[in-house]
């Protein structure tokens, strides 16, 4: 895999800066997930793949919260690029992690909230309007192009999905702009390459944030990185949280749409994935049709 991380970006999937291992059940442990990042060249340490935690390794909620990365808008970032909006939701996330993973073995999976699919309505998914901030400067046109090609991956899989670029909103491209569903804005961070949101995320945090490292991420092209992030926007979870992955477990708030797919665009290569470029697969296309229609 091409590319390399700086020391500050060498944060691997499911690994906190200060928390080494979070015990999930008496026999299953996993590295805590809050400060993880999409990072070229990162590898999963043995502690994440072969759990060995005991009670002394389990951080308190206060320790977990204190070491969880907080983004520019105040949201908490867990599982690499996923948004948790409030302290209450972070506490629920922490408590759920301690209960252990779902053992279901039934690639694409949809996020669930209180047992219901986290998805857009039929009318909204056909009109997912967005702007691209002019604060990208000389890279603005590149971001516009990468967003269009990333969106096309999902649009070509289902005629029900339509991401609509509203260029007239670019000069006021923030989550406060109610003329669009979400904004695409630049960020400077060592925590991730890009991050997005789920349909259930509060309006004030419905944005896609992009770091400059997206232009130097080796085989992970801007199109595929943003395709991955737009998968989250549509409600899809990381494929590697499924038990078949054997590592990088996140939580069990999801429903399977297809059989496990280790090559999915939603599966980090570092987490026993079998694709090194985040390309979309036939299983991904089947999954989006299963959720939104053909």
C-alpha cells in the first residue's frame, strides 16, 4: 500500500492515545475506538487482534471520555470517522461497548437507532443537497470533482439516490445554511483523513470534513475516500465491526444487508480487509439496493 503516516497520524483503528484495551466480555477485548483514523500504512497491533485485557485494563468512563477526540464542532469522533453528538450518547456508547459484541454472522450493514434502520426517507435520499466551502481555496474544484465521483459510486448502484451539488451555497457553506442538507468543509487535523455523519446525526453536525491528507493517501483515492464517507451519510456502518472480521469491533448497532464482504468500500484495509484501495464492490451495490431500492 502506497503512502505513509506522520508519527502523529499513526493512530490505528480501534486504538486510543491513552487507552490500550477495552474489555467487552469475559473473553473478548478490543482496543478502544475513539481516536482512530483512516491512516495509510497503519497496522493493527497484536493487542487489538488478540485480546488479553483484565479488569485493570478497563478505563473508567471519565478516562474514556477525556481521551476521546473532540472535533472542531464539539462532536466526539469514534470508530475512526463516526460522529457522536453529546456526552449522553458517548456514555451510552461506552456502556454498550462493555456489554460485548453481537454474535450474529449474517457486505453492507446499516446503522440502527433503537432497533430501527438509520436511513433517509425516499423523498430526501433523492435530493441530498450539499455545498463545498470556498475555504478549500485552490483545492475547491478538486473537492467538487471528488465529491461528484464519490457520490456517483452510490448513485450508479441505486436510482433512488441522488446527491445534488448546490454551488450557489459555496460561499456560505456551513451547517447553519438551511438551503442544503449538508456542508463539505476543510479541517486541519491529525485524527482522520475525512469524516462524515449518519442520517440520525443532529443538523448542526451534518457535514463532511476533509483534511489535506486526502491528496496524499496513496492507493486510497479522494474518490474512494469520499465514497466511503458518503456511505456513512447514507447510513452504512464499517463492515469490519462484524464478527467475521476478527478485529476492530465497534458495536452491534447495525443490521446486515448482505453477507460479510472483506473487500467492501466500508471495510478498513487495516482491519483484515482484502482491498487496499476502498473500491466499491458488487456486495456494496447489492446492499444499497436492499436498503433504498433499485
